[in-house]
C-alpha cells in the first residue's frame, strides 16, 4: 500500500515572490510588506524565514509526486492550515 502523507503545510495564498522576507510583522513575503532588496527578497518557490509556502510551490510538488509515484492508495493531509 502506498499512501502520501502530508503534514504541517503552511500555505499562504497571499505569498508574493520578490516581496520583503525580513519584516517586522508576524508573516512576511506578502504584498503589504513591500519589495525586498537583494537577499531580503522572497524567492519564487518560497523562503525559509518568516514566510509560509506559496500555492504554486505546493501545486508543483503535488504534480511531481503524482508523476513519480502514480500508484497510491490514498492521501492523508494533517495539520494543514
């Protein structure tokens, strides 16, 4: 039996690449935080600092997993917010 188990996916539908990833708010990498400069700019696929996962990264990951593991019995997602 193959099961895809996803846990703690912190999805941010307001994530914007190039925005400030080093900000004074609880969550960065959003349009309201302004543009980031140089290394402070949020990356296209996400950022490890005070940012959650952009939707397109999750979509790309699921497409890749589906292509690499086409036969699975089910998917279990826990802790998704």
